[in-house]
C-alpha cells in the first residue's frame, strides 16, 4: 500500500523567459525568433510542482524578490497546493530568471539556458535555522545547485543526521565537497553534468558504453556516493549503487527489497527512454524525472518501478511547451503506463496519490 509522502524541496524560483527559433544565433549574430513566452520555473520550483501533482505533501524553502515575477511565482505555488510559508522575499534583489533559447529543427528540439539567480542566492544559513529540528518530519529532501552551496550542504547534513533520505540533483554542475557527498543518499546528474563532475564522458555512439558508465560510477563511488542515477535524455537513465531498500527502507517505505539490478556498485540498471510521437520542449524533463522518482519511491513503490514511473512522467513533460506547464499529474502518468502495457503493476496502487 502506498502512502502520501511528505517532501521538502530546497531550491530555486525562476521566471522562465523562452524564445523559440529555427536556428540559435552564433556569437555576434541576431536571428528572428518564432515565439516568446514566460512561465514559472526554476529547478527547485519545477521539482516541487511535479511532486505536488503526483500527490506528495510538498514544503518548499527558497527566496524570491519583491517584484512582479516573485509574486507570480508564489501565486503559482499556492495554486499547486505547495506550502510556501517558509519562502522568503528579498527587498533588494530581483527574482531569479532563466533565459531559454529553444532551437526547433527537423532533427528535433534543443534548449540553451542562462540562469540569473537573483534572490535565490541571497538566502542565508540563519534564515533556514528552523529546519534543523523540523527536517526529521519529512520522508525525502530534494535539492539542486541553484541555491548557495552552503545552504545545500547544511540542509543535507541536517537531513542525514535525522535519517531522512537526501536527493541531490547537481545542476548546474558545480564542485561538491566531501561534506555534501557524505550526506547524500541519491545523486542524479544528467550525462553532461556527470562528465563535468568526473572528467569522464559516457559514449553512446554505438549504444551506451558500459565501461564508461563503470568509470563514471567508480569516480563517484570513491567520493562516497551511495546511489547514482544518470539521466541521459533519449538514451534513458542509468542507476548504479547500493540497495535502495537500505537507502529508504529504514524510513518505513515498503516493497523495495527486490531490486537486484542496482544493489551493488558493479550492478547497472538501465531504464529505457519512453518514446513519444512528438517532442515540443525538453525543458524540465530532468526535473520531472528526479521529482517523480523521489515521490513514488518515498510513497513506497519499488525502486525499479520508480525509475520506470519517472521515465513516463518525463516523457509526458517533453511533449508540452514550458517548464511548470508541462509537468504531468498522477492521473496522466498512470494513463500512459496503462497505454504502454504496465497493467501487471496493479496501477490501482497509484490511486493513493490522487
């Protein structure tokens, strides 16, 4: 039986400013775009919205500016049922923004993103002091790197001390301290971030090179990473690490004991990408994947099924424009699983998250 998990997300609020074009400009060049749109975003906010739409009880920690973008983001969060009572407003710094160039060609859609953190980077350790005692009330903590690293390290440490699993999505890629890695339960970079952080890329030219995967996984393992999940776009995801039952089971999550493919550092679990007829915008696909995996894992779904579930959620996300607007509900993911032949899951279990 699944439960409705309580998830804490410490992360960014950004307003996404997206320009679509048929060809991205080169240095010094101007091109005529097709369309411009704004939408609420930020990796932390995207992940919070995805968790909430999948039925989690979500609390968010972060900071916005006292401006129109900040007010719009907080209104959007309220509309999703997210607890924003601990989100702060900075009177001196603007709300963060993400400038997204979306190149749409016959070969597919690619994005290029520049983030200006603004108020996200002004949050201080003093302002999150309340979490030291409160973090033990949550089933999972999710963080990214669009907040000051000191904040990420401090919250991870407090959660680890309280026995709460910690997911870190190291995006954008940045140097990680041993202090942080010793407190992390799950680390989930995409393939580009994994290459930056380890100095070793994973070749996919003739299919996934598993020797490369082992080299990357070994580099993370030597630094103390227990569970590694690498998202690889159209090549699916790779999971390597300790038994997820050890990572989460002590918090009362059931049904995770049978995960044979990711119960050792040498074991590699590959989850195929869920192909969709049309890709509109890959923005937030990684956020959808990470948040979906954490939500259903904390709810009690076995880890291998949580990876499959996350792949289906991310697949829906890429079929829609924008970040937050593209994130699916639990009903939509359940329906796609049914369409793709997952009836043997007993999909009725997901009703507990509606």
